[in-house]
C-alpha cells in the first residue's frame, strides 16, 4: 500500500509550484500543508518547520516517514518511485537534455530572484526597489534568452520542452514564467517559451497547480 504524500507548500513559491505540477502529472494524491513565507515573519522559520527542513525553505515532501527537500530532488525521487507517467525520456542523452533545461531554470534563473535574496537586498543592504527590480529582470531576461535559443534551435523540442509529452523541464518552465509576469518582464522576445507554456496550461495537471488555485492563495 502506497504511503500518504504530504507537501509543505506556499501558493506563490515557484519551487513548490514545480512539485505540484509533477505530482499532478503523475496522478498522485497528496495533502497540502501551507507554509506562508511572509506572514508571522515567515512561517518557514518556525522551529517545528525548521526541524523538518533545516534550510527553512519550501517545498518539503513527506512520503510516509521519509522527508524530502529541494524541488528537483523531489521530482527525481517521484520519477524513481512512481515512474509512470514519466517526467524524463528513456534515452540517456535525452534525459541529460531535459535535466539541463530544468536546471537552467531552477539553478540559474530562480535563485537570483528568490524571496530570501530579495529580502537580504532590502533588509541588510537597503537596496532601492528600482535597483532590485533591475536585478530581477536582468537575470530573468538573460536566462530566458538562453532557454529560448536552446528550445527553438532543435527538433527535439516538440509541443513541450522535449517532444510531445510534458516533463521535468516543463515543470520548471511554467512557474518561472509566472514569476516573470509578476515582475512585469516583457515576454514578447520568447515566443517558444510562451507557446510551450500555453500547451502546458491547457492540461488539467498544470491548471490545478496554478498559484491562484491553491488552498492558501491570498
């Protein structure tokens, strides 16, 4: 019998959003425990949650007694323990491509506009809002430019980031585009990204994972 899955999530966290998409694509039942990243000084810093996730970040996924952190590690774990439907293609070279696309977003774009980075700029260095916005938009624009080129320049890109079934890279792309709109990045230069996003959001698994559809949405 499969153990119950519990996801500690914040409605607007792009990392938690990735995992919600992955869980939905695999058709898995899970309970959401909201962790508000701003309220009460940030509920992720509460001792009980810090004991669960020492980084004091979301998401955290509990699979029975097993506690998992870091969104890409969680998605890879789900792929290994619940392999169908697959988030990664069968061939090693194709898997490497999909992982590279996912990491471009999760490791190179997202950390530079993460909430704790922006809070540090504000609270410790007192960086003006306009300069913080310039920082965010610069790194998003640079990352999306590389991603657009990578996706538009190969026949391996299909309806989705890799072929005609959604996978790991799409789980990362869609939340980052949501973030980009929050910060008013001009997405006109990225037609391939927008086309793939539209195909993703037409699917129930992606729609159910949207921030506005979460139980803790403000």
